[in-house]
C-alpha cells in the first residue's frame, strides 16, 4: 500500500463518518453556526457579556461533538502509544500527506474564503459575508476538520493485528 493510499483512508473515513452521523454532527455544529451568524452580523447590537456567554455555549457544543465523534471513531478499537510510534516510524510520509491535505483545506477555506474574498468585497458587505460564511463553515468545514483530526488519531494510535508470517514446512515434514 502506498503512503498516499494510506493517507487517503482518513479523508474517506471522515466522509463516511460525517454522512452516517449527519444529523447529530449538524445539530451540534448548528449551535456555533447560529451563534456566529448572530454575533458576527450584529456585533454592535449584542451585549458583550451575552456574546461571551454564547462562546461558552459554542465551546460546550464543540466538546460534545468531539466526545460524540471520539466514541464513534474509537468503538471497539484499542489505542496504544507503541502503535503510534510504530506508525510514525513506518508511515511518516503518510502523515506528511495529511499535513498537505489539511494545509490545502486551510488555504482554501480559511485564507481564500475568509480573508481574500472578504478583502475583495466592499466594506459594507464584509461583515454579512463573514457571518454567512461562518454559518456555513461550522457544520461543514469545521465539523469535517474535527472528524478528520480524530480520524488521524484513530489511524496512528490503533493497535493492528500482526500480519501472520508465512510458514514453510520443515525439511523433514511432508509437504501440504
């Protein structure tokens, strides 16, 4: 198996996990979506104490999402530091692919969508654009990235059964 193929297992698993558990992922992400839409779009009209309190609600929803996805991802699996050391030693190139994939996603969805496009808009439209963008990113990009990171941890730390060694009949034993 090539290192690229191994690295691509994580985004494939991420997508399957996301689509199979879409309702709870989107529901928990919607908390941040709505909060960002309201707080970013109407910044001047919201009491700073309420805005701060809403950040704690978002944090609680994100923690719940992490716990949910972690439980889904790790069900029936054994994780060990020794497995991670072995994986890193054998498949460090696969991890470089993960960094490249996530870096590309960051470049597109954070740098390009949030900063470059926003900078091209007239000042009066920027705040609304950012509010809508964050509303859309939370249940999609943010959720997928969170699931992806858990997928990377799952792949790296999972104890895999040892491959059976080929055995050959001894010289004195009859062939099979």
